C-alpha cells in the first residue's frame, strides 16, 4: 500500500476495497492505522469519490500534474497529509 520515501515520508501507491465491502470504514481504518508522518498520493482529477474520501481524512490538495495518467489521459491531483 505504501512506499517509504525519506525518513518519515510515505507515498500511497494503491488503495482499493472490494465493492461488496465498501462504505464500511475499511479504507479509513487502513489509512489511519498504517500511515504515519507525511503522506503523499495522487488521484485522477475526475475521481471525486477518492478526492472527497481523502479530504475527509484531512488530506490537502497541493497541486495538479497535467497528463499524469494515461488511458485515458488525465491530470492527477497531488494530496498531502501530515500526522504526528
């Protein structure tokens, strides 16, 4: 799920919950239990569900990376979170 970058920084590479288990708090629990320090991730600009989810956990949108995703070509929103 994550990769350590430098010191106390991590990056979320993938996070998914099977459709039949969604809306039960599983992803929120995983994020809260596993991720510590400064965490970065990218989501597709059009993925309003993921953006709302991460915003609800305190992630802040930092920037946009145009053309980051292929098939279809789309920009990525870079998010950052910091916990103690």
